[in-house]
C-alpha cells in the first residue's frame, strides 16, 4: 500500500475528519515509534539524572561481596551449581541449591532490596508490605508472571550458599578472612493481585530474616547505591554490575588508576558476565555497558585505554554525599 493510500485509509476511519497521529506515524514512519517499555526506560534515565543534579537521589545499599564480584548474568547451564568470581584478593563462590539452581540475572536485585531495608530498619529481621513492593522498587510490572519470577528469585537466593574470602599479606604473615553463609535464615512473602491491599487479615506480615553473617557484612561494609539507577538498569544485569562496581571503585580511587581487563585480576574476572572467548567481544560488550552507565552518570570518569587492555578510572562520586553515615567501607 502506498503512503497516500495509507493516509486515505486513516482519514476514512475517523468520524470527525481528524485522525490520531499514532496510527498514522506507525504507517508512515515506524522507525520513529517508541515502545512503552523503551519510553519507561527513557523516563527512568531522566529521573536518575534530574534527581542526581538536584541532590535528591533515592539512596539504597548493596553488600560488598556482590559489588566486588557479580552474580551470573545469564542463566547457568543445566546442572551448574557453582559460580566463582575474583577481584584481587577477594574471592566469591556461590553454590546453588540443587532444587532451585544458582541465582542469576535480575535475581541480583533481591540482595540490593534486602541490604537497603536492613540498613533502613537497622535490623536483620526485615518487614515490608507485600511482594508487590519489591516489584515496584525495581519498576517490574505487577502480575502473575512477574510474581512467579520474583518467587523463583527469592528461592534461588534463599537456597544459595555464599563463600567470600580475602587473602592479604601483613608483615610477612598471611592473613586470611573467610566466611561461608546464606543470605536468609527465614522468609515469608505473600502477594495480592489487588495493588491497594497492603496487609492480610491477622498477623501475616512479609518477613525476611537475614543470616547473622550476611547482616554483619552489610553493616560492616554498607555500600551506597542509587536505587533509581538500579531500577533503570534492572533489565541489563551486566550494565548494573558495572554501574555498582564503578560507583565503589571510583569512590575508593586515589586518583587516576588503571584496572586490567583480562587475566586473573582483570575486570573480566570480577563482573558477573560470562567469560568471552575473544577479547574483542568483551571490549565491545564493555563499551556498550559503559554507554548505559554514562546515561545515568554522565561525569563517570571511566574509559578503556588506547590498546584495549585496561580501564582507566578516577576518583568520583556516583552517589553524592548527603552528610550522613560514610558507608563506603
């Protein structure tokens, strides 16, 4: 059908002689049509930048093991129950439950949610209104499919065993700090299809009790996070990992520093992304993730070096100081 015929068709389909621009644009210039999902993402990015410029960031928290070393980005192959990442002297091992498997992808949002509420409520016993609150925190759609996805995430997180250790040299003596723990010791979560229903009748609260080890790790080393940025990047787990890592790494940098991309101590061994057989492929992915990070944080001082084997970072704040507790430990 020609463009003129397409226009005529729409004119005849309207009773008042005027026509809606949406259907016409779809016919004439489909390349200009933005999906609702993409529009929500653009609005989320704009919200992050506006709030940052106005010093109104929605402050959340993450825990050190999952900032220094990421969870799997993609679904692990069937039967794989061990995930390991390394960041210098830090080693993270996550062992999945045989019935639920390893946490992966958007599951990484659950520890951020848990750490945020633990810091806000100053308790290892976290209470919240409903599972819908967790979905809303990260702009996940309400509905049965998303609820089932959330339940699966909580099951994988609940069943996982975490090993986090460091090896360091102090005056010729090797000092080893190691801990093996679970995220939670108890969880009770309910969900209602009615968004206005906040509480169930009787004494039925949403309760998650963090393990002593996980709670202690959060409070010993709480790492601030921009919750709106995490929300905007929730569908891009690798970019979210990089954003969280850069937020911490740039804060702790003493000046311009270079982080290798490859090798046992390289960035590729730290993030939750799968190993790439070709270095060029990893660099291409990293450039894309950096582009997403810069949409949230335009001043981010991170760039790949000229020979493509390292990442330059410099001291900066992704989460602007608020005058409260210094949580970058």
